[in-house]
C-alpha cells in the first residue's frame, strides 16, 4: 500500500513540475512580478487552470465509501496514480511565440517554486504514513487543491526569491554604475517614450557610429538588468557614446534607470496610452517619462518631440537646455518638409532653425520614423556631426525588424510586417502606409491593441473603423479578444464578406491565402505575446 502511494506522489510531483514550467514562462513575461502575474492571471482563471484537475473528487467519493465500510484498498492509490500518469501523457504546454529563456534567475525561481511543491507533497505523504483510515481522503483533498491552484506555488516562489534576487541585482547594478562612473569622457544618452524608443535607438546608434565609437543596448533591453548586462559585457573604455533605451510600467522605473545610466542627453519621443493598464492615467505616464528629463545635468540636452502637446507642456521643467523637433510645428530646432514615400522608403528635407537644409532618404517607412530620424539628427549635430555625414548614415539604416518592414513574398504579394506590439498612433501610421501603396488589394491581419486600460475598447473600435475605410479585407485574430474590433467594423458597416474572425494566427493565415492575389499588400499589425493568447 505504502509503495503504491509513493508512486502516486512521484507522478503527481512530476506532473506539477511540468505545469510549473508554464507558470514560470508567464511569470517571466510579466517581469517576475506577482502583481503583474496576478493581473494577467485573474481574467484567465477559467482558461488557465485545468478543470480536469478536479476529477480526483470522484476518487474521493470512492475513498469515503471504503472508509465508511471500514476497508482499505490498493484500488485508490492505483487509480490516482493512473490519473496522474494519464495527465503526464496528455497534457502539453501551449505553443509559445516567445520561448521561455532559462536564465539564472528563471532557474532560481523554478527551484524556489518546486521547493514549495515538494514541501506540500511531503506534508501529504506524512498524512499517509502517520495518519488514520481517513488519511486517503485528506490526501486526495490536498492533491486536488494543490494541483488546481498550482500558480500559487510560483507566486510563493517569487516571494521567497525576492531578497536573493534583490541582492544579486544590486551587486550587478552597482558594478555597472562603477564602470560608467570610471569613464568620465563617455556621453550617455537615454531614450524613452510611449512608443518610438527602440526605432530611435537603432537609428541614433547607426548615425553616431559614422564618426563615434557607439554602444547601443540590443533589441528591447530597456530594464535595469538588461542595461546592466549590456554595460558589464560590452561597454569598454574605447566607447565615446552609450545609448540606452529606457522602458517603464510604473512611476519610478525611469528614475531607477537614470541612476544607473547617468544620461547627459535625454530623448523623449512621445506620450501616449501605452501600458495605461499599469500606469492608471496619462498623467502618470507623462510624469514617469519626464523622470529622464529631470535627471539630466544642467550642461546636458533634453531632445523633445514638440508635436506632442503633453511633452511641449512639460518642456519648461527641464533643468537642461531643450532641443526641439517636429513636423507640424515650425517653431522648433529641427523639422522636416517635402516628405514623400513609396514602396522603397521615404525622401524628405531636414531643416534647422539656423537655416541649414539637407535632403535625406531612408529605407524606413512611416511618418513616425521621420520623428525618430529628427531626434537622431538633433543629437548628432550637438555632438559635432555635419548634416551631410548624418544624411549618408541615415540612408544606410536598415529596416527595423517587425516595424513596418516590406517583405516581398512568393506569388507577387507584398507583406508589410508591423508585428511589434502596436499603439494607436503606430497602428494609424501603418494604415497610412498600407493605403499609400499602389495597386492590388489591401489586407490587414490584426488582433488589435492591448495594455490600453479603460481606453482599450474605444481605441480598438476606432482602429477597426479606420481599417474598414483603408482595407479591402480585414482579418481579426481571436474571437473573444477582437470583440471591440468586430464592433467597430459593424459600426462602420463593413460587409461581412470583407472581414473574417480567425481562431488564431494560423487560421488567419489560411484565410488570407484563400483570398490573396499577385500584386496585393498584406499588413500584419501587432502580434500579441503569449500573455495575451486566447486558450
């Protein structure tokens, strides 16, 4: 009997350990924060928790009958072991768009979480060894509850790991701070904003590299540890400039990054409703983004997008002189005019308040990229680079992955890849680019936008109405998540034959292939991360 129960516990532990990998993946995508993990988990409880974990209750009824009759049977542990063996065989982690990365931190958290799982298993095991005839019933209760609420183990592990992670992070961050402090001739540049950060960073890095030894944080490394890793692994005394993207989801995040990077230049690209769910209000977003500007020294430079009214309104709070840029307002230090674009990129003229003019061309698409280039121009000029040199560098900037990238495909179809997490301004820009393309049908595939808080429904509805005007076909991804988009298409009176609601991205692609023809354009707008997948 005892051996049968031990086998049952082993199978249960292995099964729960596999489930914990899924929880770890979601915790990693929620920045290892319990508040964000719970905010993600709460509306998905009915999808994320496996209701078949409740099935052992049938065995509990069977156990009660045996106890009442004063009998014990090998049938109970055998049936329970068979149940968990079946779960191990049939349960598989959902398909992931972004794979779990087993970093040192992820491994530590997994170990801490499994510690709680093991502790619970040993407690249940003790009930069998030292319990009475009712023990099997209690054990099934424990297994039932613990398997069903398994995300709690991950959250408990996060709490247990927090002091360890803080100590480790502080040691690495202090080391990175020391490296920067020991480079007095290094010019550090911070870039933040609701959108445009990553594109501006890559453009600026390419431009400055034409004359200066420049290090740029890779990909979307915009957290304290991401920047710390870049500094410790890559920043060397030979570097003249360090460009750091700065991300934030709540007040104080940018301030923390500024204490690490110690920026002399601060670029603020835009203020918008991105991550409104975690910030709570647009005012909180603006206050947080301006933490970068308020951290600048008096001999630094604040590079600000004056077409953004919120940024313009906060500009007077900068302790450093302001360098302004824009497209709609000419009372700035830099602006662009004579803008034209086609399937190969854009042409425009950069004009400065000092009367300088320079024609430029770029393979990048979208008006937002002109803003990003103007920010790079302002910084590069301040660091002594000439406009002709800057123009040559801008012409060599390659398309930035998943940000309005043209990809000719088989059959004469042109794919416009704008799959990076979208925002209202970026989504409209993508539609403008699609609308400007000549010839062929215009098709959009999108799940809509997320993390817009209370504005999410209206913004998605408005976006769908714009899609109805600009596109021949609209393909929505996710029957539940795309409900605001469906409502927008209905309000725009788009014929049902011209739009399709797909189960997932694979279904969307299948439908797209059934309608697309040579010469058509297909815009992939936003590709939701795993944390927003419908199960």
